[in-house]
């Protein structure tokens, strides 16, 4: 018989393949698991936009009276974001030819600066949103409000606290398709930057959320707004400043023809509003000024009622304006609950007559309304010049 010799410390030849087989098997299993994980992640990435789109459409359909849908969803994993394309809300129970809300793109993302500080919050950027308010002769022809549950739907779409909100090139329209001629009054080129909107005490250390808005009314009206709010208050607590300056009245002639039966040849509107709310109680004023108003004529082919209305408007605008400043103006005090504030008719009339007889009301914001005024339900008197 032939002797079989082994080198010292060596294993039998028959045992080597078994060890290698075990190692190869483990490697195959690991590679298989890794491959399955990669394939699963790829499949999830491919299907995720459809999943989010379906969920978003299901969420929007919960708003009573409106049909909501989006066209598509984009996923941006590298920056922790996703975007919604082609969002619309359309009235389902009426004859309104435009959507209530039309937004080409909304971007939701994680606020990385806040995350690095240990706070999870998000940013929302909205591009070219359009909001259409529609008046009409019947409820089916109107589109002026939406169910309050829309706030819950937004929370479902983006459950993170919002640290920053940005809006670019927004539009707000007031339309009446049943007027003759049709009415379309709008504010466009709306730019909004809102910061520190969260209601977390840890994140809102200053207790101040700020909202700044700039826009253009029709062709030439300058629009500005500034709001400072307490995001931790149980009921609305804020200070507000809002102004529209030098809006040419002739651009609103379709509105004046339909509602006042007159046409404007020249003139400009400036409007100033200042207010404060403390735990839901509001105090403030609105100050409209009409400068260099010239009513060129009463509406053509007017009915008897429209002719009388137009004549009264024309006479009042001429007789009661301050001729030295060539302006019609009033200052209307407003107080009450934030959900149902009431104008003070007496202050409105007395201010209107004072502008006519005593002295012209000064344009501009007065900067005098405080949170204490809201709490006491009083409006500071207009400063004397």
C-alpha cells in the first residue's frame, strides 16, 4: 500500500473545500441581502412619488365642497425634501370657471440649521400661487371661503413645524363673471417671507414670528404689510401694519360701473390699516384716502335705480371732499373679537366730516396701536397735525 504523508500542521485535503464552501455561502447570503436591500431601496425610490401623490390627493379630497388634486411629486433625498407640482382646489358644487387655489409648485424641506441645533422643523417655498375669490348672484356662482379643515389637510401634507415660509410671484384675484363688464381686481407680484412660525417654546425663544409682504395692486398700487405675532399664544396675538398706496382708480372702473354705476376719470386710492390683537381681542383702524377724484360720468344705459345711485355718489364725492387737499378720506375705528370685529360707524362718519370741514386726514400709518389697546378694546385717537 502507498503511504499517505501530511505536512506538519496541515489539514487533510478533504477538509479544505468544506471551509471554503461555508465562507462562500456566507458571502453569497450577505451579498444577496445587500442586493435585495439595494433593489428594495431603488423600488421604494421609484414608487415613493406615486405613493406620496396618491396620499396627497386622498388628503385634499377631504376638504368639503372642493375637489383637490396634484399632478406630480418630486423627491430630493439629498437635501431632505419633496415637491408638489400642479396643486389645484376646484369647487365641486357650483358654476365657477376658475380653481379656488392654483399652485404650480410647492417645495417642502427640512430646516437644516434648526436640525443642527436639535430642533426638527421644516421650510416651505411656494412658487406662483394663485387664489381666486369669485362673487356671483347665487351661492353656486360664488367662491369666497373654504372649510376651516384645510389647515388640518396642510398639516397632513407636511407634518413638521414650519420655521420658514416663502412665497414668490403670488396672485390674489377678486372676480365676478356675471357682472357686465366682467370684474377682475387683483394683487400680483406677491412676495412673502415668514420666519419663526413654529409654536415650540424651545425654537421660538424670541416669542416673535414675523411676516413681511410686498406686492403690486393692479398696475401701480404699492402694497406692503408687516406682522409680528406670538406663536405661543392660545388665541391670536399680533401687531399688524398694512398699506396700499397710489392705486389708480380708473383701473377699477369695471367694479365702479357694476357696484356704484359711475366711471372714474382720474384719482388714486391709498389705504392704511393698523391693528393689534391680544388673546383674540382686536383693536385698530382703517384709513382710506381718495385723492384727486374726478367722476367723469354716470354709467351708460343705467336703470333709474343705478342713475340715482350714480348721481348720489357723484355729488357726495364733489361736495364732501376737502377741496384744499382734493381728497375724500375717513378713519374707521374697529374693535371686537378677532373672528367678528365691528367698525365704529360714529367715528367713521365724524372722521369723514372732519376731513371735509376741519382739516384733511394725514396719509400714512400712525404707529400708535398697541397690544394694551387691544386688551382694553380702545383705539388711540389720530394724531393732530
